[in-house]
């Protein structure tokens, strides 16, 4: 995904957090028109930000899985190498 788009989505997520924090303040409904505008904006941002967060989680999960796979493969290579060295040193390979 384009870095500019990701930056914009990150900004929208921050904006949603700001709106949510504002809504928690006791004076939020002091100006009903302003409150209604904030609620509309929140309603518009929420699905976009939720999709962005899901994308970020999926990207992190994929990165974690790839790291785990590479570590596992590396572990298998190290074990195989150790086994080969042990068999070579014991003379087992010379029997074939």
C-alpha cells in the first residue's frame, strides 16, 4: 500500500482518537450542533479506521509468521548440519 495513503489513514485514526477523547469530556453536549457534527464525523471515520487497523494487524501477523517460518527453517538447517557433522565425525557416512 502507498506510504502516502498509509500516512493519511494513520492521520484519520489519530483524528478518530481525538474525537473519541472529546466525546468523553463532560461538556461534550454543551453545544448540540457541534456535538452532532463530531458524532457524524466519528460515524464516517470509524469504518475506515477499523479497516486500516485490520490491515495493520494482518500485516503484522504476516510479518510475525514469516519471521517464525524463517526461524524454524533456520533451526532445521542448524539441526541437520549438526547431525551431518556428527555422522561424518563418527564415521557413519563412510559406511555407505
